[in-house]
C-alpha cells in the first residue's frame, strides 16, 4: 500500500487537485493540517492535526503515526509545510530535501546570501528589525529599493520605495504587516533590497536526485514595477528566445544547488534585463493557488500527479508538457470592501479560449488588496494555439468582470 502524508494548510486552494491525483493513482492519503473541521467527513479518520510552526512536536506526532501506518512520502503543498515535511521525512528515512536547504528557501535573507556566494546575479540587500529607526536606515540604502517580509509569500508586504523621503512611511507599513502575521512577540526583521528592473518569469521544476527537470517557464506579461507586486497573468510556453530560456534553466538549476535543494518540486522567480538573468527566489514547493491547472503533461497528467509519483517512487511516464499554450490570470483585488458579487462571469467564460473561472472568495467576505492582503479574488484559465492568443483571451475575459462590494 502506497500511503502519502499531505501537509495541507487550512487556507490552501490545492486540496481538491492533490486528492484527485491521489485517487487516480490509488494512493492512500493522510492529511496533516492545523484544523480538523476544514476536512470533516473528507478523510474518514486519516487525519493528523499538526502545528506547522512546532517542527519538533509535529515531527514526533508524524513518526508515532508512521509506526502503525507506514508512510511512503511526505509532501508539503504550500510554503507553510515545507520545513515540517523535510524534518519528518528525515526522521523517517524518507526521500527529502535537507532541512537546512528548506530553511534557507524560507528565509529571503539567507537565500540572498547563498545566491551571492554561488556567483548568481541577485539583488544587494540588508536586513533590519521592524522596530529599527527608519530615518537612519533611509540614509544608508540605495534607491529605488524594495522592502519585504523575510518569510511571507504571494507578494504580501512587498513594497517599492523610490526615495529616502518616502522610506519611513513604507517601512512602518511593512513592519505592521509583519507584526500582524507573526503576533507572538518574537523579534522580526524585514529585507531591504535593490529594485531590479526588467521582465519577470517563473519556473516550475522537479528535482530528482539533485538534478533539475524544468517542467514549464511562464512569462509574466504585466510589468511588475511597484509600488506593489501583484501578479496577474502567467503564460506558457515562454515567448523568450531559446538562448534566454536556456539561461533561465541553467540559472534556476544553479540556484537550487546553491540552496542545497535536492528533491521534489520547486517554484522559482527570475528577472531579466540587459545586465543578465537575476535570481530572485526559489521555493521548495510547487506553484501556488490554482495555477497548476494550466499544466498538463503526457496523457492529461496533472502537476500534482507528477509530484505524487515522484515522492512515492512510482513509475514516471512520459510527461512532456502538452503542445497547446496555456495561461492563468490571478484575479486581482483592487479595492477594500465586503464582496457582494462578481458579475459578468457567464460573459467571461464565453470568451473563446477561456476554459475555466473560479472565484475563491465567497460573497460576504472582506476583500483586502496588497500589500496587506494575501489572497486573490480567484483564478481564470485559458488555452489556445499560441501564448499571444492565451494572453488576449484572459485580458478580454477579465474585462467582462465587475466586482460589486459594500464599503
């Protein structure tokens, strides 16, 4: 019996896709999450309540569980579970990333240090405690710069600063976001790094025995120049030249080695300009949200199925990405308010090439835009013969949507 423990944060969007892939492979799934009620009735007793911040205690619980129900693999579906997955897999002797490598991937300052030591192009940076004197820091950094939390994701708390005069206000705003996300009173820091202009791309890959297999390179056609860095459209295959794509692949592989990652999925972000290919971040997990639905391999194999096959040591069939171009739009939240409705959905779905639209925030919930927010309104998917056609379909469909809120 192949049995896999999935570490699933309660707020993830990805439960359904992983469970569907596991069912297709006839894998028994045990879910580890913070809150049992979110999975009530779903797992029929195959659930471990785990604290993703308490690595030692949760590792002990997983090891105790595995004494009577052995596990073939432990998979974190989002950032929150990656460190626990590595620690518990190490304790059980299962394939895993080194714990130190995952810690570096979770800490943007340590990540920058390792990239720089490896000779990769990466932004110059410094760190500062959130209670440090902003005026003093403002006089010591270059501009434009970016202030960001060291360990948050989804562009939450990431803000560009153009000059010393505006630095203190932005610093205070990011510090408040960090404090709100980590309310336990422990000391916290932020990263302050140079802003790198240029095109941005994302890479989806799978590490197997330390070797990187690039599964997809995504173009991000909307400029990400601040002041906030809300991602919108991802399109694959990339429209960049073969030479530039080869450089992206090589740089991503070097970055994974610099961090020490060896096993499982990675998601990377890079910037390109006339100075070269800049390594921004590598996460020890696959692409977030519902974005993985853009990817199909071989005979309609999902990204989640590839991840499960690799982790559990199951045969890996031919899995070249499908020929059609594909893309996703992460629907942005532009204004605060309580969501009443998203109108125009039938019209958006009727646009040629659009094959799916999922609104992930239910009516009645508060909408919080970046940089304080950490969620998107939803996800829209398209497929077409070319990346240009995919991008055009997503933009046309998005124009049909009208977000109605109460103030």
